[in-house]
C-alpha cells in the first residue's frame, strides 16, 4: 500500500492546520484526540438509554406508559417548532422564501401532532385513564410551557388576551398588564370558586419569569411583526400568506379540536362530566370559537373571524357518539 498522501487529503490537512492554529491549539493535539476517540454509535449519539429511561409511571396501569410517552413526544415536537420560529425571528434578510421554508416545517410538525392524537383519543383504555389520572394531580397538560412559548414567539400578547377583554387592550399596554389577562389563565381557575387552581399557581411560579423574559425579547419581533416588516413584495407572497394561515388554524383550531375530542372521550359521562386533571375548566377553555385566538388576525376576513372554530360543535357531537 502506498504511503503517499493524496493531494486532496494534504489540502484538507493544511486547512485544518490553519483552522486550529487560529484557535490557539496545534493540529497535532486535535489529531491525537481523534486517534484515541471511540467510534460513535447511534445509541450514544441520541442518548437512547437515557431517553428510554424517562418513562416512569406512578401507577401499575399499563396504559399510563402510553400517556407519558405521548406527552414526551409532543414536547419534543414543540421544541422543534420553537427551533424554527426562533430562526425566523433572528433572520435579518427578510425574504419570503426563508419565511415559507420555516413555517412549512412548523406546519409539518403540527400536522404530525394533530394526526397522532388518535393515540390519545382511541389508543388508551378509558377506565384505566380515569383511575391513574388521580395519581397525577395537580399536574396537567395545561402546564406545557413550550406551548405558551410558541404563542409568545408567534404573536403579540395583545392577541392572546381574553376575547371579552381584548378590545380594551388595543392600545399600548405594559407586558405585565397584558400577561395578567392572557386567555389561558381563565382555563385554570377553580370551576366552583373562580380562584386560581394549584395547577395555575404552580405553573406561574415556575415559568412566569421565563415567559416574561421571552415576551420582552420579542416585543416587536414576533412572527407577526416579522411578517409585517417584510418588504411589500415579499409580504404579498401568496404561498407565505397561506402558510401563515395554516399555522394559525393548526394551532388555534385544529390542535384544540383534537384536545376536545380527547376530553369528551375521557371526561364526559352520561350524568355530568369528570373534572379535568388539575381542575382546568376545559369546556370553556378549549373550544376555539370561545377564545378566538388568532396569531395573524390581519390575514383573516371578518366572516372567517366570525366563524372561527365553530366546527367544534360538530366535532363534539361526533366524538360523543363514538
């Protein structure tokens, strides 16, 4: 075998030598590290053993493992969605092409999540769920901070204020005032007393500083603002408008409707209803036609806003029959 170094390899070595010289370390030291390093395996790269150890049921019911795993998968998709939204926010070039690519990725992730919700709606035993859920109190999917972060990255806090109060916050308000009136807080008040549930108190104590910090960082650079700041030609791109409308509908209609389907399957019963985990008021909180949250209200007609999410009534009826 010839010991002669091929020209393309020699060129790469020169490039590496230049790179590492600029870092204050010689190439030889890095080559030693490469020589002694172990070969990378798939299971080490994705930390498979750690990942598979994170599903820890609190009861002996088999379907609780489905419940845990599904929610962990959902949070990983939320992480990917936030990863794409932050790239749009950080982008300085302001092109519709880049915007469309990232929003299409977000829509793809949400489509997977929406389509996968049958795992929750049809894939668990109802009686098992109604029993093991009592060991989870006061924890609730309501406490997903990443979902709230998606909302904060997507649109100004004004658009997330309770629908009945939103008109009174059209003028500039402090983020602290707006935060106190966000729509989802009404979904975690005690159904009987109107007081904050422990679920909400825990969530606010843990995550309010983080959410307020993010809201301050993106105060004028949410996805909504980034769209408005595009050059006029880029802003009027039909593909971009359709992608943003799809994003809006996926998050604020379709995702909620899937939750409605799961809630009706597991929490509805012939003589009344079962309280949601953590005491969240799901019948008033989940229906999109009640809250009418829109990330991009400027992209919807008045007729579309009026009909926003009203298909939940049909969805509720069909789900209740199953």
